[in-house]
């Protein structure tokens, strides 16, 4: 019998990666690692001899090889567990979402998992349609990148609603990397990266869960059901995992005026993943995922609209013309309907040429289809196809020197349709709105050098060369640019418990989607005058002290954003999207402390402070965090 009590206090005042895990097989004092963090980090790193002798005392050269070379699994004693959420083996500051959050059945979506994470905010852009963005370090939602097992399979287009399509029951670990330059395969993360690590079929456990939530009138408001099943062979060199999840959240109409403050959501998803070894030098994994999301917002008891309403709701359809009072109009007039169907296919492989040379490759395809009808009086549909491939060779040059050389390709194509937006007027008519079709392609090569000094210092220096090609097919604008992105990261282990990190990186992003991101707030159409990539310099410093009973960590994050794409609006005129000429500085300082007074009781407190340039604040689509303080207490007895 297990009982669990959570206490949560939240205060907020508002204003208007590593891609690949580093295996734990390293320095003696590193052995004091979190058991769960270790097992999950190793779950994606091949261990070709599961029955091989396990030890936690290895020399420095073996730690170096762990970057890319296949080594045995390591088991760590429970009494040496480190409490900190910081991945102590990562040279970049990487924060791991707690296992308690991943197991909580009330956290049905990715946004639920990270909404109270330090430096992260889950912002709802629209109460009617439920559009969400996950922001990191105060940057905009499109500046956050989502990786799935190290692959950037989500785009600025798909993440507008796709955040809620991620099946959380298939997540074994969730990493938060704040700042640009966290990943060589993901330079688009100007604000930061969320790396979703899916289950390892060779190490997953069978589980099922169900939860129901009611309001104060005992009316059912939410439900979540999930199942995960894994089978492995006797040799533990083949495993397969399958599972599914269904969740539903009803509308909330707290003021009972028939207009909901939160939409109805229904989501179901499925996952199938396999992993196997061929011989003792090849490790492969394949994953297929499908998800479906349907959102109905606006009316408190919504139903899917059958056609586009020509005009939106008027104020005189509310009592006394007050939108805070009872709505008397037709439900369809205030209803938004969005349906998302998403499919992901990914493959990963690793080949060991020798003890010093490893080849790793990964590729994935994502297809997301959106159908929608908005209360503004228009429909919008699109299909977003994204393909990503990445491969690299890793060389252990000596006990202290390591080299990585890689190639990267990303190809994305969006096609959209709308009877009320794009087909209302004939081509060439001044009122005709062009489709936001685009083709995007990124071809890159990267080089990383890592240096290790004794058991206390690591330095990573990397450079990525990228050729960016972006064309909006019904517009005259194109972007063809070459860019060099440097990255420098340093880790200093001062002693067994105290460490500090410093990193610099350049991030860049091609602004891809316009009208849908603006969400049709101006039906007069749009013009595009984008000529530059968005770029950001990021500097991160952190200091952390970790013990088995408590931890203290603090950090300072600075981002300088240039060429930010923004929609400039004028009354009854098309929205004009262009790059701003201003440079914006965003500062974040945070402090996080955790303490375990007893084996069953855990207390965590955090404080965050954000500072934005004035010109940046007024361009944000929603109010940003200025200060946030959190206190959590968890009691678990089993």
C-alpha cells in the first residue's frame, strides 16, 4: 500500500543536449549518481553483454570513450544516490524532470510535466482553441525546440498544437537544456531544448494507470488511462514495447456565462518501439508513434461545427452587451474546433568499428495534419512533413582527447488550404491572401573536440556550418544563407559534491509560419518581409552542490536576440511580418534547493527572476513571468 501527499505553493507576478546521453562508466567519485538517472541514461547506450561483470571503478580514458563507444552497464548502490536534478555527467547544464512527475497520472500532457520546471513556462495562447507554447528562459514559444530521442521532429508549426499530442506514458526521461547551443543537431533552440527520451524496450517495465478528476459539484472533468507492455527475449538482446494512452479534459466555465475559460480536449496515442543487437558491434532501435488530438473550445458545452460561420459573435449577443455576462447567441458562433493527426517514425543505429571509433546514425520522419474551424469566420488546414537525418563518427584520440565529426540534414514542407481565406478571391485580386506554403532545407556539417584533464575538468569546443534554404511558394521572399555556429562548454568538478559549468552557444532559426501562428487575428491577410535568420547568443553559468540528502543549485542565463521576426499590425491592413532592427537582452537568475529530511519526505523550493528589454516585452504574445517562487512538499510511504 502506497500513500502519497503533495503540497504545492505557487506565486507568480506577470507583465504585459546533449542530444545523446553520456553513459555512466567513469570516474570513481562519479559513482555517487542517482540510480534512476543512471539506468535511464544507459538505456539508450548499448551494453552488448548484459551479464558482463559490473563495476564502478574505471580510469579516465574509459570515461572519455563513453561519449560514443559501447561499454558495459554499471550498477550503483542505493546509499550513494545523489538527489540533484542536474545531470552531473553532462558538460552542459541539463536538468531532468523528476520521476514523480513522470509517474503522476494527473499530468496528462507534456505541458503538465514541465509547467512548474525552473525556467520553463507553459503558456496558453488562446482560451478558445487551446493553443499552447512551452517557453524557456523567457523566450518565445517558437524558440523552444522539442527533441524525441535526440531528433528534432517537432517544428514551430507542429508545436503550435502538437505539444499536447506527445504521449507521456512512453517517456522514460525528460531533459531540460536551457540556452542556445545545447545540441549540435539542434541549433534552432534559441531559448532552449526539451529532450524527450522514450522507453528502452530492453529495460522497460509493464505498467497501467487510470485516473479520474471531478469538480466541486462531483462532475467528471478529466480522465487519463494508459498502458505499456514490454517483452524481451532470454538473452536480453531483443526487446519490444507497445502501449497507448487516452485522455480527456472537459471545458471549464467558472463564471457560468456559457463561454468556457478552457477548451475540451480529447487525445489518444499509440507507441511501438523495438531495440535489438546484431552481434556484439551493432545496436539498432525503431520507433513508430501515432497520436490524435481534438479540441473544442468557446461554448461551455461545445459540439463540432459543421461549417464556417460567416461572422463571429457580437457583443450584443451577451446580456447588456457585456462579454462577462451570459451569452445568448448560437454556440457555433463562438466555437473553435481543431483536429490534429500526427505520425512519427524513427530509427537509430550504432556500430563499433574498434575500441576507439564508433559510427552513430539516426533518422526520423514526422507528418502532422491539421483541420480547423475558427470562430473568427474562417477555416484553416495544413499538412506539415518533416524529415531529419544525422550521422557522426566519434574517435577517442587518447585518454584526454576526443573528436566527433558529423553530417546533418533537415527537410520540411508545409502545404495549407482554406476555403474562406485562400479561395474567397481570385488570384491577383488585391484582397486575395496567398497560402503560407513553404519549403525549408538545412544541410550542415559539424566538428566537436573534447578535452579532459585529470578527473576535474572537461572542455567541449564545437563548430557547425549550415546552409539554410527557405522559400515561401506563393510569396516572393526567399532566404538562402550560410552560417557558422560556435559552441564552447566547460565543466569543473571542484570536489566530490561541488561543480560549476560555463557555456556559450550561438542559436539561429528560420521563421517559417506566419498566419496560423498569428491565429487569424487579422483576416485582412499578411505580407512577408523576412530577410534574415533569427539569431541569439547565449551564455549560461551554473553552480551546484549535491549530496544524497540535499542539493543547492543556482544559475545565471543571458540571451541576446537579434533579427526577431514579428507581425506588425495596422487597422484594416494586412499583418506585415519582418525582422526587427533591435537587439534584445533577456536575463534569468534562478535558485533551486531540495532536501530529504526522511526517506519518505522530500521538500523542494525555487526562486526565479526574469528581466527583459522593454522593446521585447511589448512584442510578446502573452504576459511573461517576471518573478516566480515555488515550494513543493512530497510525502511517499510504501
